[in-house]
């Protein structure tokens, strides 16, 4: 029986490349001269440090532009609350989403089952497995899921006949 998995994985090497590009651009741009803006990553956490909220918004735009250039979906970024840092500067933690959480997985399963396509859907950890009798049904499910508004980028892996 044909199956495939719906996953949400972010290529951390591409995230590093995007962050390096952002650091170079911050060092070169005139409006960032003399400012203490920085972008650092540890595991799935990106820490953005900026002089004020206006500079922080500019760094947000840089994050979205550079992630798009590196073919990483900006939906993978989860911006947390802005905190005060040393002096007048501000700090924000940005999480890089990995995997499908339980709420998103339940939403996917519900939408697929409500569509009346004859497939079986199961949640397996941070992945959703779809099994059907025909390849066409699985392709219908992929088309359906692409139309849904999910808060993270999705990939379709392990398509087997």
C-alpha cells in the first residue's frame, strides 16, 4: 500500500548560512554603523540583540529575506516576546520550529479525515503518516494539505508504492 510522511524539518546548515549573511549585512549597512546588533544561534534558538525596537524590526526583515534566499521558509521562525537587555538595548529569542507538534498534527488528521478521501492517517511522534490504496488518493491529500493554513513549513517524505 502506498504511504508517505508529512514532516516539518528545517535545514540547520541553511539557517547558519542565512545568519552568517545577516551578520555580514549588519556589519556593512550604514544604518547599523555603531550599533550593537547581533544574531546568534544555539541549537534551535536564535538570539537577536538590537539597540532599540526599530533596529529589531529591521533585523526581523533581514531574517525573513535571508531565510527566503536560502530556501528556508520564514514560517519556521517563532518570535518570542521582546525583553529589555543591558542599557537601552532589547533582546528577542526566536525559536526555529522542528517537527509537527500535537495540535498541528491533530488539525492535519482532522482535515484529512473530514475531506472523505479514503486514506488512513496516523500520528507518529512529530510526523504524520498517510496510507492509502491508490497513489492518486495520496496526491489528493498532498494537494489538500498544501491548501491548509499551517503555522509551519511542511515537507512530504518517504513516498512509497
